[in-house]
């Protein structure tokens, strides 16, 4: 799966590589980006390298259940974010998606464009039935992205997300292959 790549109007989504280490470390270390993220901010570049090594290993497996993509601008190959899709139980044909972007690229439609591509990948290539996403109820930007791609809010779960600011409620979204 390491040669897997998809393109949209303005973006290239490709598997992450070791060459992405510095940029991914900046993304994962940014306090503003991490505000609604349940992952810890890495204490060092070594922590980022370990995370990246795992993503690369997962992407290279023949029957991987976890895909992590770097998101690049077509215009200049600048890495602007990350997006992933993690398959749940095979029998249920479902998965969960996640994404994060450099703050410079917020509010410009890039997340919507990238998520649309991942949904197409999930439904068309992986033959999934259902794709889910969750986000903190205060994360207005992500809520807008999820709704723009046609995901429906199905749940409001109380105090689910352990954020740096404390426990946050979560909205659960999903889209079906038949939607």
C-alpha cells in the first residue's frame, strides 16, 4: 500500500514518509492545532519519529487496517496536514476518519476537499459501508467540515474526550455508502 496516492483539485494525499518528520513534528507540537486533539503533544522529535515509524509500518502492510496520509498542495508539494482512516471490525465494514491541518490552511476548504477524497477512498476502494468521525462540541471548524461532506450528526456523548482543557463532550458523525 506504500504507493497509494490520491489527488483532488488542489491536493495530493499520499502515505507519510520519513521525509515528513519535521513538518509532522511541527503539526503535532502546535498548541492551537492540539486544542481539540486527544493525542499528547510530543515532548521531542524522537517521539514524533516513533509515531511516524508506526504509521509508515501500518501503511506498508498488505492488509492494513490503518491508513495515514500526508496532505500536500498540488501547486508546490507543501505538506499542509494529515488525514487518516482506521478500519474497525471487518465484518461491520466501518471505519473512523481523522484529520489535522496547519493553522495557515484553516477555513480555506482544504479539510473538506481532503475528507471528501478519504470518504471516496473508503467507500470505493475499501468497500466500506459506514465511515464515522467524532469531534469536540466546541470544535466549530471540524463540525463544519464534517457536515459539508455529508456526514450526519448521530450522537452527543457527554465528557468523552480527554482534552488539555479538561473533559469535553463529543459529537459523533457518520456517513453511509448509500448516502
